[in-house]
């Protein structure tokens, strides 16, 4: 990845790559989910509470990672249980695919079942070598020149890095792994060789949709996987009743929720844990970690930042930025405004170029605007300040004091016209 960040912490549609298989395992009903990390414990901060973290003392390969995981689980692991091994850099495997693997493993009666797929370009993947009868004989690595023969490199069936093992068979095989290879690592596929040598069956579960088992080793592959993940996110929302006018021009993170009959117009980005209700319209806007209730209208060119709440029927219009604010039911911020750290009551209309001056250079303060307030254009509210229900403000005002309910707040200098100024100015040139 050519990055200071661990590969599996690179983001994929709003979620670190490693969390995609973690969430899939949890959704599939795994009794215990263990994530193997390096001694830096870089993954610890992003893992859900239900997931256990195990440290692999040294970077000695995929086999070493499983050795570390089973050392933690040995006392709790039923020898008859099924152990599923997923890869943190194979993010698109879903809960359904995991359940299918477990079912196929149970039906096969094999000691191990590996997930395979057939790729047009299998470079970088371990090849699956089958015997004359079609049984899996071994997996050949291709990381270094000489790992595989020319004939083996022609094989297009590849190991996806996803396995189901009988726990007892895996526990018995792991101590026999050897690091006698070019990388000096313990390869998990060696377990398959050991099982075969012990005359235990190894089965293959072939996945037709190779996108589900694509691995990520660089940013090119990450972009390819992101495209597939984004397509799946769009399709999920559209099948649930959301209109996405141009999916190719729309970005939606995996954690976003959108209600029925909402329309997402092109060039919109919806990220984080944003939740949008039903019957909303979002036009060419950027939304991050915000909540939109039913019937809301956003954009075009709006920026809704974290903590923004638009209550039912509210509007954030053209070139409007809102941050950490609660915009009440039916309230409108139509255009060219910044509303930060504010509470705006139901039915209020904030005129063009309304600004809440929420930061005094040291602290942030809130602005409270009541119900059915009418602010005119070019008004600044210097927080902390409160406007009562049905208050008005005059155009161009800078409001620094509270405005009582039903009152008109005015705060601007009286206009002065200087007659003949243009002619006088010309005389100076």
C-alpha cells in the first residue's frame, strides 16, 4: 500500500477494511470472533466490543496468525466445532457467503474446506492444485519466483484465503507447520498438505462471484474493491425503495441509512453514520454524520456536518453549511448561510446570508432561535444569544443581545448619503 497506515485500516466505503469481514462474521452468527494483530495493536481502537484481539508476537505468516488465535481459544474450543478463517484484506465476503461455506463444509465431511474462485488474471494468488479425480491436493504459493512451476502458474483456480476447518484437525496440524520457504513464514495452506498426508479430506467451495473474494494488496486493488462495494450499497438502498438517479455519480458509505421514497440526485456524497428519513430530496450535497427526518430537502451545494439534525419537513438550501445544529420541523435555511451550534425552532425562516458567530476565539457558544422567527438577509447572531418565538430581525443586523418574543431586533448604523460624492472623487484624480 506504500503507507504508514496498516493495510487493513485503509477505509472502504466509510469502514476500515478489516471491519468488513468482522461484521460479516458477526452477522453470520459466529459464536466467537477473534482478530489477530501485530504487537503495535493498531486495530484495537476500531474493533467492536464483542470482538477479541489477539497479538501475533512476530510477523511469521498466515499460519502464525492462526497459531496465535488458537492459543487464545484452545481452552474454550470444542474439537468438533468449525473454525472459519477470514482474511482482513479480503473485505467483500459477506455473511451469506460465510454461512454457505460452513454449510458446504458440514456436507462435505472434510477436515478442511477452502474457498476458491476462477480468475482470468490469477497473478498474486495461490493456485489450487487438484488431483486426477478433482480432489484438492495442495495450494501453491506464488509470492516469489520459484514458488510454483510454469504449469502451476497456468492454473486459474485460486485460493481466496478463506477456510473452514474442523477444530480438532486444525489444532493437530498447526504444530507441524514448517517455515522452510523463501519467506521463512508459516503458510496456513500448509495445513492442507498435512491433512492430505494424513489421508484426511480437503474440499473446495467454489465461489462463482469472484468479486466476493478479491484481495487487496495495493491501492489499485482497493479502488477496484471499493467500486464493487459501492455498487452493492447502492443496490441495497434502491431495492429498499430509494431513488439514486445516477449511481455512478453518487457516493454513499456503508453505515448510511435512507428511508423509502427519498431521492438522491447526482454528485451527492453521504458519509459516516448519516440517517435520512423517507420522502426526502438531496441534491448535489455533502452530508457527514447527520440526521434527516422525513420530508427534508437538502441542496444543491449544501454541506451538513456532524451533529446536524434536520427535523421533519425542514430545508437546507443552496450553499448552506450547518454544523452541530438542530433545525426544527418545517424550518428553512434557504441559501448562502452558515448555522453552527444552534437550535432553530419549528417554522422559522432564516434569510440569505444568515450567520451564527459561534466561536469567540476561545470557546464555542450556542445560538437559540425560537419558533416562527423571521430573520432578514445578512444577519449575524453573535452567540450566546436567544431569539424568542415569532421574533424578527432587520436586514444587515449584527445581533449581540437577546430578542424578546414577537420583537424586531435591529443592530446597524443609520444610512448616510453624501450628495455629489462621485463628482468630488473625480476631482481628486
